[in-house]
């Protein structure tokens, strides 16, 4: 039926946008750009959620969409920008792995997730399947970002991108309960992360509170 | 069942000892209790061995241990034999402990564990399934470990204890693996099922190898012996006596139980391996003993030697059985068991003697002793008998068992395989060397410690130990003589034990009155009784003749010593100087024995210093190697402790990707 | 959300309500002394309520349920929670003397303790895999807050590491959960039924095998991080080492079990699905790597709490290995090991807490001769370590015997790495323990801070340890018949 | 009945005849060295004189020092009674075999060494240490010889061994030759003859056996000397009876045969004594640490003997 097809292509389109944003995050070199890309991704996610709410006519997904739009799309980026100012974090992104290689690995991850999801044809609606492939790619890309970016804020962004992937998968899953609770739970996590960064004054590294301290720590240097 | 109740009472004793450890008399009472319980066990064992054959083999099942398996106990001829062989020395050690217990560094750490140790050992003997066996085995190690730790303030003792426990657990794991293989895929851990089961050759070989590793490490076979000379001397002497004289026998029991009862198709090749291991253990053990300066260390190393001799006999038995020589195999087993009894007797006797010396002088170093025979007559006499017995001198018991082993060994070439035929003489040489070394080792130990002039004030001030301890030493000394003079009494009993294992009936004439002629009527015989009687007759004649024709006057004079009288006691031959020739000849190559004499420059009045260094090749190669390896890996892995969160995330990511790849790989 | 069964007689309701309300209540109790004792009382109540489950087992609702498997974990959790609360009362008493914790912190601590118990019990009793996930995540958050209690740089560092690693892990676990839902949804239809475990297990054989395999990969990594399987274990040693000791005890004794429980629930779903990936080999692999890495890590530890944290990693590895082997015997062994490890390891942490308070240090090198300076404590410590090292007659020997023997039944070669790992671990533990428990005693500065503990506090501190060790000893000698039957039925469930 | 008779005669014979052999060796050596030398009966005179003298005992000596000479002498004597000399039909031969014989000699050595250590003088210790050192190589060599013979004759009992050899079952075998050589070397070492030890030395540091009995005098010394003489005779008769058993009377032999056997034994032993004397005059004493090589060689020869036995058995 036409709506089904249309619904599918639209959902696919939005999901693809989210994925593109994920790549964008890996690609950006400047902090502000990273944060903006993230907010775009969040908004795309909101759109996806809303669309799914409409298609599955599951009203509670609108709540998810709202959370994504308001909290992730606006508050968090704002908070991040504020943090960057407050803590005087470098404006450029520190990479542990160069932009190019990171992109290549990312493509590999996307390929992997597609390979993994492809055989899931029988009885699963194609919609779920494509959605799943996209979501898994986003998750893996987020994790990749956490690993390859040194800067605290970029790593938080990576974590949140990962979470976006999760929500994407969740909203895509037809009639899945608890999606709202889950997105709320995650928002709490994110809030705690930001709070922690601010409270513990994590400037450059996610790794440790104080680089020089790392060696002497852990009571193991007898 | 008497045994059960006896064991329970041991537990009760331990508990009371823990509760009342402040009360001084409690210690003595505990030991007395242990002594009684052990004697009861001896009685029960004898009863089962002599008259128990009629009313079948008593078994017992208790609802302990693994729920669906329960705990099985069984008291067959072998068990009851070892019950006797182990609990009798144990009773003596307990008796000794009554007087000696308080002289342990911290009696509170010894007395409660003593009965528990006995409990563990007896548990091994009556176990009838793998779980009970291993639990008791481990319990035995555990308690003896704590006993070794009883003087924990001393760093060597701590080191010894750790090495000991780790080796013990290694052994247990090997045994566990052996049982696991025997139980097979059915998971049949009862001994009965194991007897029934038959294994594929590979698994069978593994079982033998693992058993040798497991029980061998407990018995102290070279190269698994390293812990033994550290741990045995570190414990209080009556415990050392238990560990050396008794616990090693429990290990031998495990060996026999597994290789001759549960899994009784051991290839002659494995028998040969056992013979070689035994031979090497015998020679190396006694050679180490010959080099020791600590009285108890000498005894501990000589335990390695005697275990070696026992294992030689067992190996022979296995090889003979594999070649269908059931009768010779039985003979070798008899020899082994006889030596088990003998060693249990004289080794505990000697350790008790060492304990008495330590109590009287507070010294264990040979070079600080001397002249004790005049000051401690009873100890001196009993230890002399013990030393003569362990040196395999007629008419004492040590000789009988070694004679039997030799007789069995000389029949070795009946195993018609060139390897065996060339092996037997080599093992023969090793064993002969061991016997000869043992003699000089104990001449050295006894001569330096008990004869000559005192080398220290403590030795000069030594006094005889209390009567209870004297009795505890006198009884085994007397038995060493009896078992040497009337071996036929014992061999008969042992035959009844061996026959079910070797599945052959031993003709009574071979091991019977008046003389042992085990192989055949003409192939050599020994009648200790006749020899002794003749000897006595000759002795009487000699005395009569000499005293009739000669004078009986004796005058006490200062030692002549070729004219120049030596007043300094330390000018006597010391332990090191006694062993110097053998050390020069054998030690320099194997043990890198290195003597250094530092002469002071002319005009300097400081004394010349003699220093001696020796290394234990086994330790250097095997143990140090293992320690290095573990340390290396630990250092490499230890970096994981000091990574950054990002790197940890990376590890996580890698794991995830790996998993996903696996999933992807197994997709159509 | 959680609509509880109506009747107030349902013990399940009490089990969850008591700690939840307790958390809220303790958050406002001003005086920490009362708070400590209230904490004990509430935990006791929870424990009694959990005992009531035996007599009256509620019907599985669509959010909560009790079956053979989780009932004994619930009881175990409640019990250890109770004993730990007792110990913590004594421990906190001493800590406050040494002025390390302000009353504000203590109030927070007690509230969090109950909240933590609540989340764990919820995770155990949740019938909905989503709810289970939420509970585990909440458990993470509460423990993070408790680990950072001391506000030292080490504590914050450890908490931070714990927080980040486990959040990511949790995220992956959620993805796995979603995948499971997707696999189930075509069969079970939309909505809650497709997440209700009791319903899923009935028809799990029809689920999409590919999605299930994919899901299990994510779940194993995700929840495995919380179980502390190497190489995902990085957070565990520091979290154990830097938090207050009672928290280390419940972390090792309970939280790890809960995470493993989650994995097992999904393994059961996998097991009934023939086409799906066999979870066994993956778990065996993770188990072996944990055993090995932990075994060698033990040798270079200088911090007593990290030492035993790594030993926890090793033991979780053994359990994972056992459950990976599968089969009634191995599963039995795994369950027994779970129980024994919870009891013994928490007992050891109790001992460690008292030791560190007495000696005033966590450095192994500075602790000597405990059996001489503090006989009772020292000997309990020795017994505990011997038990955890797997010596009889304690229960862990039995479970390890079963693990190894079951491996021999399946595949003797697999037994080699396990036994090797066990031996290496044993060596490390014995060497460290000999150094700490024996030899010339070291001075006990810790006892001079404030006055020595009153006899009452002392016994309250010692009692839980003694109880745990006695239970382990009893289990090692004699397992009561009903317990066995029960374990066996669970083992059958686990397939 | 005859067995008992021969046994008793034999028992006294070995003791009574031993000093004569020693005297013979001394005399021949003296003659070879161009001295007149003592009379053949000199050893008897010495023993008698020593018996008459009172015994001096060091203050530091224990009762062991008193006991040792008797034990040592009796042990050696007992060993000597076990080894059949002129007839195999003796009451005691089944009572013990060659292994027991070696062990009895070991007993004697054990107590000699202890006696050497008892007084607590450096020389005693030196003697004991070296004696045990020599024995620890000599004894295994002797056991290996016995092993070879027992493999050959399937018995370790001397009488049966002699019977077996007399029956001519043993051809001219390499292994027998090798074991004979080994046996000779062991005999030299065990009796403290040149080149191992010099019974006539008076330079303390070169002594082994003499150093141990240094403190003895009077009847104790007499017993020790008698023991040494008996041991020499014992080893000689082992050699002659096992390797050259011709003339030894079998069981229920006639009186004449026994007398012949007796004569044959005396002659053989005397010849061996002369050979020994010649050998000793020809050779020089070796350093203590060379002894290891000497006896190691003996051990090796004995081992080779067994191996050759298999080789010859093989084809």
C-alpha cells in the first residue's frame, strides 16, 4: 500500500539523515561545529520519532520526540557551548586517530552492521530492518567517536550520539513499550555526565581528572 | 564402625584443644587422647587385617559431600594395613608430644591442629570415592601447612609453608584430573565404578602420569621434592615425624590405591619410569642429606631417599604385572609395603630423637652438637638403633626390606625387553649407591651429633628428656629390632594384603619360617633369626675367649691422638669436613659445590674462614623457571591496571566488534 | 507505572516497597546513628519478607514474577544485604570516629544503600526485560554515587571510570534488549507481552534466530561489563577499592550476580532457539579470559581491596565458564559457586574492612601478623581466603570440584586452562595471605583513632563474617536435600 | 649332621687361619723388598701380646667405644662363616646370602667408623670419613658383581653359586672376567691394601683404617686387628671359591673329598696371598681423591659385566 511505501521511504530518509549527522560528527574539526552537528542529529531524531508516532499512531512517541527536540536539540548544545566557554576548552578537536582513518573505520562499521542485519528479512518488516541497520551504525559510530576523540566535550557528544542511535532503534521497533522511560533515563545519564564534567572540572580529558595524577594513582605504585 | 567413631573423637579433641588452649594441661591431655585414638585405630586395622577377611569388606555411606553421590567409606585389606602402618607411629608421636608439645614455639598453634591432621590422613585411607579422597587429602595438606606455619615468626618457615601448600594443591589438581579421566564421561566418581571402568590407552597413560605427579609431589619424589626438605624440618619435631614418617606413606597409599587397584593396567613402560624416578630420588635424596648441616634437614632428605626405594619396588611390581609375572609383582609389592612399615617406624623414631636433641640443647645444627651419647643415654641408644636400621644393617628391619627389594630387582630381567634389561642394572647401581651413601650419611649424622666431644655449651649442658618421650623412642627402636629379626611374622600379614592386589596366592613357604627365600628355594635366602642367634653365639664365645685369655683391665687416659693432644672441641671433624671427600667427587659437578678458604694475610690474627656454597639444580632449573615465567606474564598483564578510560573503552569496542564478527561469520 | 498485585499479603510487594520507602525515609533521618540501625531493621524486614516467598509464591504478573531461579537469588540478596547492613553499622561507627565521613554524607549513604538494594531486587524480580534494564542502570547510578562517597581524588577517579564504562555498557545492553524485542515482536505481537520474560520463554523457539544471535552479542558485552568479565573488567577493581568497604562487599557479593543473572535470562531464551547462535562458546571464552587475566593480575597487587576485587573477576569468570558449559552438572556447579562466592567474598570484604580500620592502611606490604595481633579477626581472614582459594572443607571447593569434573565429562581439554588459572590464582592468594596473616605483627595505629570499639560494636562487626563463613562451611560439608533438589530444577531450567 | 660338623670346623678355621695369611703376605713382601721379615706366626704373637695388655680408653670415649671392637669382630666373623670354603655342605649357608654378607661387612664398617668418631680426635674423624667414602663406592661395585653372578646362576646364595659354577655351567664368559676384575679391585679397597691404603703406614695423614683404630689398645685393638685379618681371608676365599671353585666338596661328600677341598682351599688362598704381596710391592699408593676413579672403574666394570651378560645371552 502506498502509505506503507511512503512511510518506509520517509523513515528511511530521516534515519539516513541521522546517520549522516553521525558521520558529520566524526568529520568536524571545530568544537562549535561538532556541537551544532549534534543538535541537528538530535532534531533529525526528533523528526524520526514524530514520524514513527504518526505512522504507528503511537502517541507516546511524541513525548520522546519532544524530549529529543527540546532537551537534546536545544538544552544540551546550549549547555555544552556554555561549558566550553566556562572551562576554556580548546576550540579545536583533539584526535587520537586522524579524521580520514576514522571515516574509513566508520564506513567499515556501517558495512558490518548492514551485513549483520541483511539476513533478517523473513517476517520482519523491511522498515524495521533498514531502521535497525541505520541505528546500529549510529551506535557504533558514537562509540567510535568516544574512542578516537580526546577532548572531553567531543566524547560526551559521542556518548550522546550513541544514545541517539539507541533511541532511533527504539522508536523504530513497532509498538515497543517503555521508550519514553528509556529516553528519560538516558537524559538523566547525560545530565549527570555534563554535571560531572562541570563539577569535576574536566578540561581536556575524559580519561582522568588530572593527567599528571594518573601515574601515581591506584595505590599500585608501591 | 570403630574407625568412624575414632575419627569423630579426633575432631572432638581438636575442638576442645581450641577451646581450652589457655589451659596448660589441656595440651598434654589432647596428645594423650590422640595417642589412645590412634591405638584404637591400630587395633581396628589389625583386627580387620587378620580376622576381618571372613566377614567381608565393611563399607559405609554417609549423606555428606556431593548430594547425589554421598560420601563412601571402605576398609579393605590395603586400607587396614595402612591404618596400622600410619596410626602406630602417630600414636608414638602423640606420646612424644605429651612431653614435647609445650616446647613448640606457640603450642596454641600446634595442639588443636594435631588431631585434625591425623583426621585428614585417616580420612584418605578409608575414602571410597574421589570426592572424599580429595577432600581428606586436601584437608591433610591444609592442616599440615598450618602446622608448618606454627612458628610463623620465622621467615624461612613462612616461605617453606607457602611452597609446600602450593605444591600440595598442584598435586591435588593432578589427582583431580586423574580421577576425572578415570570417571570418564559418565562422571562416576565412586571407586567401585572406577575399578569396573576400562580406559583407552592414551587416557590410561595420562592417569598414570598425573597420579605420579600428584601423589609423587606429596611423597617427595625428585623432581617434585623441593618443598619437602623445607617444610618437614620447619614444623615442631613430633609433627615433622608425622609428616616425614607418616604423611609420605599416605601419599604412597594413594599411589598404590590408584595404580594397583583402581586403574590396574599400567604398562611396563610406566613401571620403568617409576623405577628411574625412584632411583634418582633415592640417590639425590641421600646425597643432599649427606650435605646438610641441620639434623632435621638430613632426616627430611633421607625421607626422599626412602620414598625413592619404595617407588622403585612399586615400579618393579607394575612392570612385572604387565608381563604377567603376577608372583614376582606380588613379591615387589611385599617389599614396598615392608619398607613402608620400616620407614614409618625408624623415620619417626629419628625425628623424635632430633626433637629430643633440640629440646635438650636447643640446637639443630650438627656442628654445635657432639658427645650427647654420654649425656642422653636412652636417646643416644634409640637413635643409634634407628640410624643402623635406616642404613640397612642386619639384623635390623631396614635391611630386610632392602634385601627384598634387591631380590625383586635381581629378577627384573625376567621382563623380556631390552630397555628393561638395561634399566634394571642401572637402577640396581643407583639403589646400591643410595644404600652405601645412607650408611655414611648416618655415620656422619650420628657420629657428629652424639659422639666425640661437645662442640657447644648447650651440648655440654644437655640432659636426658622426660620418660614419656624416652618410651616414645624406645618402642619403635625395639620394633626395628623385632621386625628385623622376625620378618617372617610380618611378611605373612603383608602377603594377605598384597594377594588381592596382585591376584595371586603367595606360597607360605616363600615368606615363611624359618627363612625368607622369596624367589625360589635355591635363589637366595635370609634368616634373620638364625643370623642373630649365630651372632650372639659368636659374641659370647668371643667375650669368653678374650676375657679368659686376656686381661679385662681398662684405664681411662687422655686421648692419645698421635701424641699431640687436641683440646679445642672444634678441631674435631665437623659435618662439612666429614662429607668433604664425597662432596669433592660428586658434588662439584652436579651441585656446583664450591669451597672457599679465606686465609688472613700474614701478621693478621683474624681466623681463616671456610665457606661452602651449593646449589640445587632442580630448584634452579624447574622451580625458579616457573616463578620467572609467572612473574613475566604478571608484569606484562599488569599494564592493564594503568590505562586511561579511553583505552578501556577501546578494549570494550574491540570485544564488541569481535563478537559481531563472530555472529556475522556464522551467518549463511 | 509498576502496578503491584492488589493484595498486601504479597511478599513481593513488601520486598520492593520496604527498601524503596526506606530509602526515602532514611534520606530525611538527621542522626546517622539511628539511621544506621534503621538501615539494619529495614534490611531485616526485607530479608524476612523474602523468606515469606517460600511459603507464599505470587503468580507471575506482567511486570514482576518469581520463579525457582530468581527466588533464591532474591533471598540471597536480601540476606547479604541484611548482614552487610549490620556490618556497615559497625563500620560506619568507626569511620565517623576517624572523621572521614560527615553526617550529611552518612545520611546520603544510608539512603543510597536502600535504593541500591531496591534496584537490585527489582532487577531480579522484573518480568519485563525493559524494566530489568532500567533497574540495572539505576543500580549503576546509585553505586556510582556511593563509590565516590569519600570525595578523595582516587574515589572520584574510580567513580568516574565506573560511570563512563558502565553507561556505555548499559547502552549496548539496551540495544541488545531492543533487538530481542524486535526478534520477539513478530511472534508475540506488539507491546508489553513481547518483553515479558515468562511469556517469551514459552515461544522463544520461534523468535528470529539472526536477531537473537545479534542481540546476545550486544547483551554479553553490555551486561558482561557489569559482571566484570575481562577485558571489560577495568572499572571493577577501582570501584571496589575506593568505595566504602560495605559497598565493596555488596558490589562483589550481589551486583555482579545480578548482572550475570540478566545474561543468564537471555541465555535461556537463546538456548530454546535451535537456529540461533550457541551462547556457550562465547561465555566459555569470556570466562577463560577472565580467569587468566585476573589470576596473573593478582601477583602485582599492592592494595588489599583490589586484590580481592580481582579475585572476584576470576570467580565471575569461573561462573560464566560453568554456565557456558551448560548441562545440569555444570549449571549446578555455577549456581552453587554463585552462592558460595557471594557469602565468602562478602565475608572477606568484611574482614578486610575491619583490618584496614585496625591497621589504618590498605597496603598489603604494611599488614603483617594479623593472627598474632588480632587472633579472631586474623583467623577468620585466613579461613575466608582459604575458602575463596578453593580449599576444603569450604563450599567453594565443592563447586570448583564440580566445575572441573563436569568439564572432564564434556571436554577434558577445556579443564586444562581452568585448572591452570585456579592454580596460579591460588599461588598468588596464598603468598599474599601468608604475608598478611602471619609473621611479626605490624603496629595497629588504626585502633588508636578514637577509642577502641566497644564490645558490642566489635561483635556486631564480627557476627556477619562469622555467619557467612559458617554457612559456607556447612554447605561444603553437607548440602540439605531441598536445596539440592531446587538447585537441580534451576539447573534444568538453565538448560 | 655333617653339615653342623663342617660348619663348626669352618667357623673356627676362618678365624684361626686368618693371621697366618696376613703373616704370609707380610713375609713375602719383606722378602721381595730384600728384608728377612717377621716369622709367619708373628701375627699370632701380636694378637696374644695385645690380649695380655691392659686397654687404655680415652676419657671422652663413650660405651660405644668399648662395644665397637666386639661388634666389628663378630660381624666380620659371622660374614666369614657364611661363605663356604672347602665344602658347600654347611649348616649356615642358607641362613644368609651374599647380599647379607655385604651388609654384615657394612655393619662392621659402620661401627668401626663410629668408633673412630667416638673419641673426638681429628684423626679418627679423618679415618671414618675416608672409610665411608671408599665404602660408598666399593659396596655398590660388590653388589653389582653379585648381581652379575646371580643373573648367571639365578641365585645369590654362595653355596648354590659354587655348586652352579662347579657343575661347569659357566663357560669362559667375558662378564665373569670383568666381574672378577671388579671383585679384585673391591677386595683391595675394602681391605685397605695398597694402592688404596697402607696397613703398615705410620704417617697419620695417609692412613684410613689405622686412623680409625688409632685410639685403641690392648684387647680392643687385638679384636680390631683380628677382624681386619679375617676380612682379608674372607675376601680371598670369596674370590677363590666363586671364581676358582675347583676342589670344593659337594653335599654328602666323603671325608677324603672334604679333606681334599680343605687342602685345595689352603693352597688357593696362599697363592692369592703371594700374588697380593707381589702386587703390593709393585704398585705405589695413590692419592685419596684418585680412589674415586679406581673404584668408579670397578663399578663400571661390574656394570659392563651385566651388560655383556645380556649381549652373550642375546645370541
